[in-house]
């Protein structure tokens, strides 16, 4: 009978994979915009629709027009979704002109949720007017 000693590097790699999955998996009923905004706060933007596509792959794989719809609103990467396309609704945010961005007044509100497979944002988000440069 042989007893194998677990390789500590292998164990650490497995733990990191589980942690990465937990950190980057959309919450139950979390809309695409709440997820992308949460991921941007944690991991930033890499100039692509990385988080939007990740959300779609896990929550709404049938939403094949998501990237096109985001791009039509000026969202060519994850951060541009919020720079050009959508902003939070209501008085939950305040605009900081010194840094030209809005901030939550308190803790980030919990996503209001969307039905399974929907790629629409929850009621926390509103579309901005079309950017002037948009055709």
C-alpha cells in the first residue's frame, strides 16, 4: 500500500483555479452590466469586451448580438460600456467632476436581477444619449 503525498504546487494551482472561478463567475440572476462593472472594479479593463463576453458565455450564450449591441452604444471595451453607453439610474450615484466620473454614494447596490438568458441590464442602469460621434 503506497501513500502518495500531495504535491503542494499542484494543490495550490487547484486552489487558485477554484478561487479564480469563484471571483469571476456572475452571481445568480446578475445582469451583464452589474457583472462587468463589478469585474472592472476588481480587475480593470484590458481594452476588450473581456468581461461582457465572459458573462455571455456563462449566462446567455444565445445572446450572439451582445457585442454588436454594446458597440452600437459606444461600448467597444468593457470600460467604454459605462463611458459611452450606460450609467446608473437615480440618486445612488454622484458625479465627481474633478475626475470626470460617477461614484456610488454608498455601497454598490445589489443587482436587481434579470431572467435567465437575458442580456438586458437590470433596472439599475439607463442608456445614455447617443454619443455625438456615433453615426
